[in-house]
């Protein structure tokens, strides 16, 4: 992955990850919303599609979820999932 990767942090789970892994994690924690939104063409869940649905439903509060900046360095240092 490139150094410019975006990162996200979900406070209740103390979980920070890249977009792909965060989307899949959110889908696992909130399966009903993930089913309603549906996976991407590649079969994974897109955080940019899931997050608005989770915020609208009230399952996730804005204060619980943060978009962390880019250019933080190697993804292995910041994504909770293995790359």
C-alpha cells in the first residue's frame, strides 16, 4: 500500500485501520446495516458507503469515529490488520 493511504479510528473497539479493513470490520460489527448497503464489486465493504448509513441509523456516533490523516508512513505501523 502507498504512504498516502487514509486511516480510520473507531473508538468503542479501539481499532485503527485502512479503508478496506475498517469497512470489513464495520460490516462485521453491524451486519444488518452492511447487508442493507451491500458489498462493493470486489466483495469487500466500503467504509465510505457504510459510514454514512451507520451515522444516519445512529448505530455509530460522529464522536466515536475519526478519519485520521494521510501520509503517516508505512501502513503496517497503523493498520490493525496484517498487510
